C-alpha cells in the first residue's frame, strides 16, 4: 500500500531502475552497432540474425537500431559478390573441380557453386522486398547479383557447353571409326593394343553428368553413352584376348619362332583383322574375338607339342655334353690294377656310356624330330625342306656337345696320369736282358 511517508525512497528507487534500463539499452545498442560495424562473416548469417529479432518485442531504441542494420548486411553482401567475381576471373580457365568429375561438367558445377553462394542470401532478402527495391544498397545488390549470375550462366556455362557439344559430337564419331586394335613395333617386337581412345570415356562421363544437370545432350552422344556397357565389355574381352596372345608368344627361342613361322603368320593374319576390318561400330566384334581365341588355342597346342619334343632333345644334348667318359678312380680304396683290369675298368664304362649316348642320339632323330615334323607339316620323312634350319640348329648343338664331352674326357685323362701309379708292372732279369710286363707296346695299345 502506497504511503507518502516513503515517497522520496520510492522516487529514488524508481530513478535507479530507469537509469539501469537506459544503461542496458545503451550498452545493447552499442553492442549491436559494433557487431554490425565490424566485418560480418556472412551476409546471410547477419540477415538471419536480424530476422530472429523481427517479431521480438523489445525497446524502441533497440528495435530502431536493428532496423538500421540492413544497410550493413547489404554492404557485406556486395562485398561477397565482389569476392565471388574475383574468384571467377581467377579460376574461370582452370577451375578447381572434384576428382571424380570430368572437366566440362566439373567446370559448370564449379560455376553453379559460385552462383549458389550469392543466390542463397538474395533469396532471403526477397522476404523483405523493401530492402531490394527502395533501399539504394539493396538496389545495387540486386543489380550486381543479376550481372554476376548472367556472366556465370549465360556466358561461362553456355559457352562451355556449346564448345563441348560442337567439338565432341564429331570427334566422338571419328573415335568410333578407328579400328579396334593397333600395332606397336615390328617383327619379333610386334605387339597388339586395344585402340579405344580414352577421350571417348571422358565424353561419355561428361554426357552423364551434363544430363543430370539438365543439359540437352546431342542424340549422337546419347546413343554412344547408351552403348557404354557394350564398349566396356568388348574392351575387356579384347584385353583378355591380347593377354592370351602375348602368353602364346612367350617361351620360344628364335629357332622355334622360325620353325613355327607359318603358324605365327596364320595367327597374325587373323589378329590383323582387328586393325584393318573392324571398328567400334562393327557388330561382329564378338565373332572376331571368338575366331582369334580359336586360332590362339590351335597355335598353343602346336607350340606345346613342339616345345615338349624340343625339351626332350635338349635333355639328350645335355646328356651328351655332360657325359663322363673317363671313369673316376677312388685312389684311397682302389688297389693298383693289372693292365687288363685297368683296361676293362675304363673300357666297359666308356662303352656303356657311349651306348647310352648313341641311343639318345638316335631318339633325337627317329623320335623327337620326326614327331615335330609330323606335328607341323603332317610329314615324318625327316627330309622336310622347311625344317632344314631346325635340323642344322640341333646338329650344331649336338656337335658342340660332343666336342665339349671329348675335351672334358681328355682333361680328365690327363689329370688321371699325374703323379699316381695306375698299372702294376713286373720286371724279370734274364741275363743279359731285363724284361717287363706289360711291355711298352702293350701299354701303348
């Protein structure tokens, strides 16, 4: 209940309360002013902040201060537009694009991201239309937005897409007209390679991305993109085919390549159709791959049989080369032998080894070379003219093997007689002569 007795105390308390309100109000206005005077991090964020206080009942002075800060927001927005403009001119030729995107669609996506940065604030400004139509800062902001947006869409994006469409429509057709295989190297260094231009993959990826963002893709490129799975399937099969071909050409010495020259020419003739008769428009690519695979398997079968026989011949040649004609002697346990025992010790061993080598030599001609001739030429006469070089090769190898065998035997024989007693000798004295057994003539024979 009010009492005049306490009037002075009441007025003093009420005045203190009013002073506190004014101080809080002044501090709040100062804080708002300082916040919007300093550089705003985002015009959109500042606008959202102002919008939050739009329907909040507050002091008239604070409300007026908030209403006056739209100029600061628009000023920050104009700064953002200028920043985006500088960013565009800096990276318009080489924009930063995601790794998973091709260049053209990546550049367009980058340009649209720049537009998005300046479009989101302007959309929010439209909720308060007066600031874009009556306020001079708002009018300037709207004009700058329209100018940058046109530059990014009607100039940058449109030019990129037009250039891409003009260039790649004709180029993609030329790429598909290329033969499915190309040849690298000549002769023994000849290699086949799948001739699918990597740029065509980029064009197909570009078409997919550009279609997602609403671009009108030419029908030619659409048809190519729709057949991407078929292209990739054929590419994988061709790569498998070439791996099989390369494996078929491995593990052959020059002499075997020369021997199988006719079969290699037949295989290459079939393979060459891929670099002469078939392009990426061809519908017969699967049939071509099937024919080549059959030829490769046929060649492999012939090659395997020839190499098996050649390896058997190689073993026989190594047997000749490494044959030990001079039987080794264990001097620690072997007593000195009589001449007849000595001869038998070495002769029996040598005759046995030579007998085995003669059988190996006969098998080379009668068995393995005959089977090779039969495999390749359907002949077993051992007189096929086409195999003359092959026969010469093995004759030279055998001759060299025999030569090495003899040289090793001579060296072993020489080492055998150095400083060791090998043969028992007896001597009889019958006046006036001395007789020896075995005699010098027997030793020489």
